[in-house]
C-alpha cells in the first residue's frame, strides 16, 4: 500500500476565508504573551489510565429568556439621542466608574443605521434617572446575559431577588429618608465593592446606576448603592441618604445570588 | 510495501512552517493477503473480515478499515451515478448530486491509491429496489461512511486515520447538505457519531434496498 | 466561579444564569501562549521512539487548545440564541449546534479535570446580534473547528486521545456543512478537508478580536455612595 502525494494543505485558504468572513483584524499589539500559572497536574499513572473524552448528550438552554443583557464600555464614546452619527449628544460615556471598575451599560435594543453600522440602545447611569441613549456597538465589549432581577419595594420596605421569575431572596431594607429619597425607576447593578473597612457600609456594597436627585453634588456623582449597615436596628425604615441598606447577613446572601448587571426596579 | 512519512505532509505545509512535531508511527502498512473478492450473494458485499472492533491499530486494521471505507465511497458514487441516470434530480438536489459524485469519486481514487494492491475490486451495486432515490437515501448513504469510519477508528494507524479524516469530513458535509436540500428543519443533533461495524453496515445497506454483487 | 477541583463544564458554571458567557481568564496573548506551551510538570516520561500510551504534555496542550475553541463556539451560539437577533432556521441551527458545542466543551473540560485554564471572555463584536454577521461567523467558526480538530488528531500522541478527538470531527463537519447550507454557500467546497496547525488556528482566533479582556466588575475600596 502506498501513500499518495498529499496535496499542499490549503491552510492559508482556510485562514483567509476565516479572516475574510470575520471582522477586521486587530493588530499584533494584542499578542502580548503572558505566563499562566502551572495548573495542578495529575500523576502519570492516573493519566495513563484516564478514559478518553466523554462528551455528554447535548442539552438545550433553559427556555426562559434573560432578564437583561449588559456590556462594558470599552472606549470613551458619545451617547446619542438616536442611532445616527448626526443625533444630539446625550452624554459621554467613559470606560471606568468612579470606583475604578469597568463602566457597564444595559443593552436594551439594537439597530443598524443606513450605513450598516450597528448601534446599541443603552440604559445610562446619569441624571435624569432612566436616561437611555444610543452608542455604536463597537464602543461596547462582550455581551453578558443575566436571568435575575432585583425588585425594591419602597412602600413595603423590602427587596426581592428573582431568578427566572422565581423568588430566591427577600429581605427587609432601609431606604432614603424623606429629605433624601431613594429614586424610583429602572436601573441596574454596575459593580461590587468588597474588602474595605467601613462598618457604615457593612461587609460589601453594590453600586447601581441610580443617582440621587437631591445629593447631586455628592462625591462621585451621588450614586445609590445597596450595602450593609452598622445600624440593623433601624431596618426596615426610611433612614438613609438614598442608598438601600440591608442587614449584613442579607447583603452577603445577596452577593452570592446576584450577578453584576442585574436589572433593578425600584418602585 | 510501505512508505515513511513524506516530508511534505499537510501540517508542515501550514503558513509559517510551524508544523507540530509529528511522531511517525513507523511503517504504514505491510501488504496483507486480504481474503475476499468472491462475495456471498445478496448484500454481503462488505469486507467480511473477523470483527476486530476496538483492537489496536495494525496493518491488517488499516487494510480492512480503508477497504471498508472504500466500498462505502464506491456505493456513494454508484448511487449518485444512478440518480443522474434516472434524471429525477432537479434543482438543489441535482447540484448536490453532481458535486458529491465528483468529490466521492475523488475519495475512491485516493483510497485506491493509498491501498494500492490491497484495494478490493469495486462491487457492483443494484439500486433497482431502492424506490425513490432522493435526498433521504443520499443522506443515509453519506451517514454510512461516517459510521463505518467511526467503527474502524480504533483499528486504524495514526497515519491512516489522518488520511481518511479529510474524506469522511466531506461526507459529513454532504450529509448536512443533502438534508438541507430535503428541507430538514434543523441539523442533526448530537456531539458524537454512532459507529457501525461491517454487519450493521450490510444490514443498513440492505434496508435501503441496495443489492450488492461482486465486482467484475 | 468554579473552585479548584470543580467541574469546569459551562453548565456547572451557570450559577446565575450567565450561561458561562464569561469567566475570569485569559487575555488574547494568553490564548496563544497557552496553546503553544505545554502544561509542564505532568511527569509522563515516555520513550521518545515509542507511541505514547499516556497523554503527554503536548497532548494536554492540544486538548486545552480545543477546549478554548469549543468554548468560543459554545458561547457564540449561546449568545446568538439569547440575544434574539436571529430567528427561524438560523435560530434552530444555533440551538442545535450550540447544544452540541457546549457538550463538546464539557467533555473536553472534564477530560482535562480542571487542569485547563478558565474560559476566556468573548466579545463577538456584533456577530451574535445581526443575522448576516451571525451566519458568516458561524460558517467561519465551523470551518475553522473542522480544520482545527483534524490538525489536533495529527498532533496528538496518546492513542486513546487520538481516537477520542477524531470522533469529534464528523459532528463538527456536519455543523460546517449545515451552517454553510443555511448561509447559502457551498457546503462542501473541496473534495478533501484539510487540517490546520494549532498555532495557525490560534492566530486566526486572535485576529478576530473575539477573545476580550475581562471587565472589572469588583474592586476593593470604600464606597462613595450616598449611604
């Protein structure tokens, strides 16, 4: 039996095809090498006797749709009133928050303009609360989907975390005192702060896109947070400067269940 | 007769010449006296060698496996020639049949070249009992090559496996293509393929209504 | 986030419904670095002339490379299915092929038993949000996967792994044929599919820009919220 003359591998054909079909090539500046930590290695005898690859049966995704999709802002960009380069500027989105985390936006819709450019309608962490605008899709990073929703009931002084429509957490809360009301509307969780020393804010805090409508000159813009407290005796109650306060054990539970990007309804 | 790995193997021909260090598995094959040629009647056209599924690679495994794949590819070619002869295929199905016939003929030629003197004579196929020689039969016949190859994989040498993957890959594309032509709504589910040994293949071919006789 | 020893499968990481779309992990450069470097320290010392019975360091690197490719495909289809930009036959293809890719990724991850790096973050730059780009990208990814698996089979040494990875090839080729058919392009452009080397595939992947940096969503530091 002979081996035939193996044709020259059309490798470059495939590579060119792939590149031709895919978005424009990024520069080699992205090829900065970095070393990975060596992962734990199994012992050689065990490795030799390991079974081959066992592929499970394919499983469909859960039928429930995500409650929200979010994306990071990867370059500073003007957010516009309409999906068009000619539209009025609403604000400028930066890539980081005052806390130094990636600036996130909820993606509400998408549209192509007449030139074929893809735009994303996003919910913004600006005043007035509830502001939405359009940004070029290219200014955003990878989409992330969540299936959770946080509902804050300012009348009942409680919050509920839902996942796939099912309640997974309920807790008493403290909200803004009459002089510093907690704003109502649709918002989202945009970061989490931990490992700080502040009994006032408890063990951890979530930043939301909501802004105080009265403390507008507050450092970093007067963002409303969800955090623990050193005064659990005041909960439930209208006791804060606008933030949503939780007992420390409850905010720790919330942190285990609620991903960044979760939409928040405050009503 | 054996050949060592050729220096111009596909991976070495990649852009930048960054071929991985491929371990040569040694001599590819030795000539094996393959019994066969005189086939039993009916559909017993497949290589009736002792079932060695799951056994380690060997020269005999290569000859057996490659001949099995060869016969399935010959079945495909013959079927498409039959379809073209009937003139029944039109539109998308005709386009598929013409392309697949040529590509599967290339597979046959390649396998015969690899096998050399170890290649079995081509059987004769009779499609008179197949009924409608449409997309469903084509899809099933393309599936058979994949299933046959899957069963033979453990017994194929590394080199033989490499050489045949590119052919069976195209059979898999054919299987999807003709199903799409037939209006199947979704691709075939599953992350893995079922394997069929020679007996199962024979039964499947019979079930299609194909009769197989010894070649001339 | 998975802990050492936990199964890495995408489903196992769907703690909060994010469907495994993003985990802390590799930068673009790390994608290549990890693909070409051996794991190191596996300790499977084998005679150079004999076929490897156990997986070698290079074998593990090949599997890790395949895992990342499968993860990219899996997240691509998962996102496409979730974001609602595709419908009908396109959506059906994304559902079925996505499920298969997720399963393949789980199988590879289990085989690597958490010795693999965690999945990169992916930004498909609109390719999961627009029908035309979805189809083009799906075709490219499946063709790339087909060539990559074929190349991986040639590169692997442990016989069991050679066969196990070879079994991943026909389904991938079916996907490639199917997506091409859905996209309206020739499902089988050549009589013989050809392999690609690991490095060549990685270069294509990096060139897409799909492997993104993980956004920073958590930080230390005292909050500046209104309190």
